[in-house]
C-alpha cells in the first residue's frame, strides 16, 4: 500500500533521447543516452533497458565514460552537479557540486583528475569552456570549486567543441569563427570565414566540429552543407583547408573513426555519409534512416556507430554501415491532432507519430512498439510544401476497428478530406484498411467517436463537422453474394439549425448520443435517431463534452470556451451545477465515476478530480506543470493500487497521463523508474555473458519453472542419507591416480559397502549366516511393501531429531543382494 505523501508528478516518457550524443561502453555491449533527468543504459544486442541512472534534479546535459575506469560513467546536469556512476550495478558513486549551470561535459585521458564543462557565468548568451578539478575524497558529496578558464565566447552545444590529437588542443566554433586553444603553449588561434551577404558566402556559418584522434586535422561542418578540413592551424598565416561537399543542407554533426581513417557526417537528408581517407571520391552511404541526423557517436572499440535523430530515436550501426538496433522514444510531432488514445489490445498509448503515421507507444517500457502508416504516401521534406495531416483517430472498445481522418487544404476552397476505417487482422496482428470514404463531410471534421455499448451488434461510428451535420456510419454487408465482405456506409445525417457541430459522444450504455452545436447541446436517441432534448446555457461554444459513468451515468458534462464547466442531469433535463474553470482537458475514467479536469492559470496547470454527482472535488493539485497541458488520458491498471485515503483513491484503478506543450509525458506515480524495469531487463544485466535474446528469456523462464517443480518433488521424496565427506572409500576412489587403482570389481564392492546406512540395534556379527537370501516371490513382495512403508515413514520424521536412518531386517536383505552381484563387467568398458 502506497503512502499518501509519496504520490507525485513524474516524467514517465517522452523525454528527448537526441538532446546529446549517445555514448558506448568500452566493450560496446552497452549504450548510454540522456533522457530528461535520467541516464538510461541499454544493451546494444537486444535493445533492452537494463538500468535507469537517476539522481539529478534537473535536465541531464552531458555524459562521458571515465577514461581512467571504463566501468564508470560521468554525467552533468543543469542542477550544477557532476555525478560518477557504476553503470554495471546502476549505483551512484560520487557527486561533485560545481555550483554553475552545466551545459556539456568532456573528459580526457591525459587529465586524470579534471573534466571540462561548458558554463555561462555572467550573461545568459555568453558561454565558457572551463576545467573543473575533481578532488579525491572518501565522502560521497564533494565540493568542486576549483575552476580554470580555457575558452571564452563559445557555443553552448557540445557539437561545437572537440578535443584533438590525444588532448593537445581543443577546437571551438561559433558563427563564422574557429578558435583553437593549445594546452602546452597556452595560446589561442582564431580563424574567420567570410560573412558577406552575397550568395557565395551567405551560409558559411559553422554548425559543428570534430578533431582527428591522432593527427593535427580539424573537420568543420557548415550551414551550406560543406565540410572543411583544416590543417597547419598552429600558424595563423600558413593554415590551409580543403572542402568536401555532398549535403544539400546544413551539416548537423561530424565524427572521426577511432583510427581516424574515416569521417562520418549527417544532416537533414537522413543519410549517414562515410568519407574514407578524407577524399571526395571515397565515400559510402547509409540512406533512408527516417529523419534528420542530429548526432553521431563512435564506440571506443571502433566496431559500432550511433546516430541520434530528430524523430527521437537512436540507431546503432555496425562498422560495415548496417543498422543493427533501434531505440525509439516518443516521436515528437509538430502537432498532436489526434490526442491521446489507448489501444484496447496492447494497452499502448496511441497518438500522432512521424508524418502520416500513428505511433503505438508502450508506457511500461518507455519505447515505441510500432508505427501504422495511415496516409500511405511518401513524405517529402520540404518546408514550403503543404502536407497531408492526420487530424482525428478513434478506437472501438475491443480494438477491432480504428477510424482515422486525414486532410489537406492548400486554399480555403480546396479542402481534401478522407476518412478511413481499419479492421484488426488476427493473422497479421495488425490493422488492415477496410473502407475509404472521400469527402465524408463538406467541411473539417471536428470530432468522431464509436458507440462502445455491448448491446449493439453492429459497430457504430459518429462524425461531427463544421458543415453543420453529424453523420452515423454503420458496418453492413458490402454487396457480397457470400456475405463475407463488410464495409461502412452512412446510416443517418443529423443537424440543428445549421449550427456547426463541434463535439459528439455516446453514453455508457449507448442509448443516447450527445452532439454539441456551438453553444447548444443536443441529446439524440441512438435507436431511432430522434432529438430528445437540448441544453443551452449561452456560456460560449462547447469545447469538451463527456458523459458520466457507472453510478454517475445520468450526468452530462460540458466545458465552454468562456471558461465555464457545466453539469446537466439527464433525468430532470436541468442544469445540476456549474463553475468558473478554464478547462483545457476533460477526461473520464473508464473504470470509475471519476473525471479529471485540467485548467490553465497564470501560474501553470492545475488538476481537479471530481465526481459529477458531487460538486466538491475529490483531489486538487496546483501547478502540476508550468507549461500548458494539451491532452490527458486514463490508463486502466493491470494490478490495482490500494490507496486508502479518499484523496488518492482515484489512482487505484487507473493511472492518469498528460502531455504538455513541449510534449513531455507526465503522470502521477509512487514508483521510481528503476522499480519499473521488467525482470527480463534485470536478468539481461546479470547474465550479460550469455547470448541473450527475447526467445531465450521465454525458454529460460519455462526451464526455471520446470526446475522448481523438480526440486519440490525431490524435496518431498527426500530420504536422509549420510554425508559423503570424509568417507575413506570415496576419497580413495577420487584422489588416487587412475593408473594405480585396483580393478573396478574390487572398488565397486567397497564403494557400495561404504554407502550402506549404519544400524544401531544390531551389528553385522549378530546376523546369522544361515539366513535365506533367496526367499520366495511372496516374501519378496512383502519385503517390498515393508520397504515402501518405511520410506513413507521417513517423510514424516523430523530430520533434525534423528539424522541416522534405522534399517529394517528386510532392507538389509535387499542391500546384501547387491553385495553378491558381480561388477567385473565394468572393467570391459
């Protein structure tokens, strides 16, 4: 049971994976990248997240391997601290308190007790590269106030800083300037490119820099797509540079290979270019990477590359330019038109992804499951081109049907509108296009919803439009003589005094349909499509509309653009209550009567959780985000929580997620990110030496269950035997050299005798020699029964009381039979 004070707003996903360059471990088994306030550790082989390094209180802005210990990792943050981690165990080792806002981090093998960071001291636009001495101490938190100035007037991006030739110099670029600082001479050389406005020099701006690891060579990327290789830069007058040009737009990042024989570049073309021997003719390409390349990284072993992309993904690439792994975060689209939805089948979060796609995002694992191509057209990356936009989407309650709306409007009178209905195919485990409707309405579609009541045999969809109509679409037989093909057709068209239809929703039982026409809410019978009643408060156009659920299903709520939240009673057809609230999100919980409303104020966004039957909110939290909250959704829990306080009971059955304007995904939670790691991920780190795959984990779990069952069965049938330690026969057999051992027949007899259980009541001498060892068949069966009964007795005896098993007379007879057996056949083997 969670404590009341532990519920807090946490970032659960949507963080930028491409904020900084990713880093590899020394053996290339792991890849590290920043994700909001955390550093995540993934396996390069299986893409699984094995650790979340948490401890920073603000955005993490840099990560670097410890050059003196490759099992440790440095990280820096806006919180003014540098942290040292043991990434194998996910443990924080030390925290160095610098005190300044840190924008980037660099490490050098030659600087054992120092790191380099980018800070801004005086003005917010002036950044400096400084060296911070990390003193050695046994305490976990250490003050690091010894700062040495290195370079001034630099760019805050780490792509504009590079150390070269094993730390002999550092190069920095900004605007039209290249600065090189030599550590031994403590001098700075500065080079300037022409900044004239003519076409030839209009885009000479520096965008990134990389230094050769072993030679005095600096590569710089520019806004015009050119790459310049600088040499002899230790002399301000004798310096030279050569140009490489393939990119048609700005060069986003550069990186040399470990040996320096190749130069990697990337940009908006979504193509990784490898320049071999710095020659124009010797270049290789890895095209169609899906989005603009933001960063390029090279593993210390040189066998892997890594690219970070603008669509919030990281691609791990082999040395032969073949992609081997993809770590996909929440895709940051420019506009989230569809809102937040939950796929009933996979429980994944569904929203706009890359252009023309819906992304299915796993909230549990913080990664994308797959993309569904809705528009099914090649995307052309052109800023002046008007693209087709995916504007609306909705699932039915079973996840069998998906409705989408796409539109394109170049001029006011040239609207292209298309609605598609997708059916889930169990064989392909994906959605297949079933029906395509061109121009379902004459104007923009403002809302669409499915009727999710179980009593309706045929799925029903309703669309509302600015053309003043709402349409009811039904699934029917599609003129197939075998009646195996189904399709969607329009069954009813409704309107109200030519007002624009703005919202629509069904009641929980599907008996009523509510459609808002600007300021008026209309209620329709879903069986006859007759207008039952209308509500009009003249409080502004209706922005959101939803029915209550369960015991509150008789209520209808509406939020207006004039900041009024209204609740109507459908039984009395009257206004139940209203309040002044600037509602930006209104979302009902599918598993309870609770409704979450997020309002916007001057201080930030506030959350109100309430039941329609009670005007007093159950829970209020101010300033859940400083940004505007655009969307929210309740996600049913697989395992309900057990909050006892009335203020937190709304979190028991469902978890509430909301998306901010910067597209950060937040939620209310009591668990840390490390606790959310799956057992599979933890097992991956523990068994890193094994060839682990998802299929291996399935088999491994199955084998573990079988082993547990076998062990339980063996424990239940356990008979206490004497310990085999310090038995002379066993020691003689195991420790004597094989070439001097006696015959196997002699050893076997002696070995079996040593395993016989001792008897306290009678010794071997007390047994008469004339005992009949053969016996009869009937006696044998009796002896077997006695032996079985004795074993059953031993199961119930307390092993702690009597460690020596008492043999019956019949048991000794059985064991003496084995003594007379000839084991000489073993010598033949």
